[in-house]
C-alpha cells in the first residue's frame, strides 16, 4: 500500500512539473511575437506591395502589346 501512495505522489509531482513547464513555454512564445510586431507589419506590407506590383506587371503583359497601351490603360484606371 505504501508503494501505491509513493507512486501516486511522484505522478502528481511530475504532472505539476509538466504543467508548469507547459505554461512557461506558452508565456515565452507570445513574448517573442510581441517584441517586434511593427517590424513584422512593415515586412508584410512590403511583401504585399511587391506581390501587387508583380500581379499588375503580369496583367499588363497579357492585356497590352506595347508600353503605349500600358500607359493608356493605367491613365484610364487613375481617372476612375
């Protein structure tokens, strides 16, 4: 009977340690994310601008045959 109590006590102790470690890990991850949200936002914005530029370039390659047509399409778009 003594062995059963000792085993249960060790098991509870191990579970408490595991919970504590898990909570510590959860606290570390958000702290790293909070450290530079502005930098991440700037990087996402730059990446989105680059993607938009690539999409526009591909669009104009398929729609227009030369630079004059591209300029005319862009001018019409800016008027709206």
